[in-house]
């Protein structure tokens, strides 16, 4: 048995005629920039989430960075986040010139611990950046209470949590700005790098649109008379837009997104059922939460040994996200690295991400679970 961690060809084969047609449409149009695909995708994506505005970006990291900049977060500001995430969550804070303040996480979900957020707030705190780890939403109600008490913004890193919800309210409707990644491994995977920032605030959306496109008003590129439109940079923008080809392919997959996400949830349920009784801690789902399982992460003792045994059995696994950021070379020199995050450390020592995605079916998940139960 060979079980890879991902297989991007499965959904390509499933949607091939429509994906090929979308690529051909964009290439034949000659309109590789500022065409109709990006705005059409943004509208459809916002509607899918029940949000008002979506701004396409060229990655999840770019979405986080643009969100922080649009909120005016910059040098001198602190942003509270977690050390057990993709580096993009923390790097985006530093890329806008602000300081990331890590706090430890909840032992069950691995998400930001609101009680510790409350104690980390200082007069310099500008925002909270929770991460919905593996697809389980952070405790957004508790975080909103803290944010409102201190006048802080919430920029939610939902790069792994498309389709997640708490108490019936979808991720995308909780934060000032919610950021998504469409990296190929995500629920809505592009064929390259892509992302989006979502908000109900029209002024923030307009600022983000300008920021991703050279600081220009987007309308400038959509008039009939572009050559005559004055070149006007309203702010010092970036070049971090979603591109037409990715937008066209994302538009093909978006109508199937619910089915894709339900597939992840169903495979996760098979894993959890099959691992009952094994010496494995399976993922927790808080009451009221919808966990969309972009990653199915278990916790086991002697993790490295277990991972090797699974590899010997042909089963690929991953370590999202270990070692945590405070143990990464990039941050070893910073003062924050000297602080201790015992829960994040403990989770980092025991976590193991099993393969999950459209390339697996129930029986394969059962066999992976059996191999894991035998390996622990
Ligand atoms: C939690 C989290 N935040 C941010 C990112 C960054 O997204 P991207 O790779 O699209 O820049 C990722 C991507 O893996 C992620 O998982």
C-alpha cells in the first residue's frame, strides 16, 4: 500500500473538461491581467461565505499582510498570535513592521488560548490574529469579547478552515478580516499560489483592493478607455493580486467546494471511528463547532518512531506544525523565542498529520488507521 499525503491529480481528473476550458478561455482571451475572472471569483467566493467582500490575493500570506496593512497595523504595533502555525501567520505581522506576540494554545484544539490573549494585551496591541488550526475554528466568541473590550481588530487566519463554523455562523463572518489560502493542498486548491481576504467593511475592502494592485483604484483598469486613464497611485501598494488563470480555475472548483469539504469531514470520521481504543489521541471537536479537517492530526507518544513505522508501511505523514515557530532558526534570535510555550511544545512533540483528501476513500482510511494502531 502506498498512501501519499496529497494527490492533486484526483480533482484535476474529476473536473478536467471544465478546468481545461477555463484555462483555454483565459489564454485565448489574451487578457491575463485585470480581466473578468478575478472580480467574478471574488463575488462568488464572498457569496459562498455569506460575506460582503472578498479581495483575491496571490497567497494566504499576502492576504494576512494586506489585511493588517489595510487596518493600519504597522511599526510600533503588537499583534497577538500563536507559535504553532504556518510561518505565514507570524511573518505577515513582521512584514508590515509590527511585532508578533505569541501566546500559548489550548491543549485540546491547539488553538489560541483566549485567557492568555487577555493577559498579553498592552497599550501597543493593535490586533489579534487567531489561527483556525487544522480547520477547527478558534474560540472566536471569546476573542471578540476581548477585542471589543480593548478596541482591537481581529484578523483571522482561516487558511485551513474554509467551511468551518461555530454555532451555525461560518468562518468568514466573525472577524474584521478573514484570510484564506488557496494553496494546492487546501480545500479550495488553486494550481499555484492564491488566497483571499474577506470582510463586510466596504472601506477595508477597497483599501485591500488598492493594496494588492499597486495602490491604484481597480476601476482604472476596467474602463473602456484604459490608455487615457490617468496613472494614479493612491497609496504605496504591493503587487499581490490573484491572477486571472488561478481565478478561472478556482471558479470551476467553487461550486463543488461543499462536496469537497464534506469529503474531508467524512474521511476524518472514518479515522476517528477506526482509531477508537488505540493509544492515539484523535482530534477534538468543541460543541457547536464545525471542524473541516484540512489536516487530520493525531497525538501519539514516541511520534518519530511511529512516523517511521508508517513510512515503512508506505503511508506518508506530515508534521504540521512542528517544531513550532519559536523553535525555528528564523526566530531563534528574537526575544520571544526565549519565552516558553509548554502546550505548543508538547503538542509539537506528539503531533502527526495523517493523509487526508480526495485521493482517499473510507477503506484506505481504515487501513491507515489499522497501521497506526499497530505502530503505537
Ligand atoms: C494556518 C496557515 N496560515 C497561513 C498560511 C499561508 O498560506 P499561503 O501558503 O497561501 O501563503 C498557511 C498555508 O499553509 C496556513 O496553513
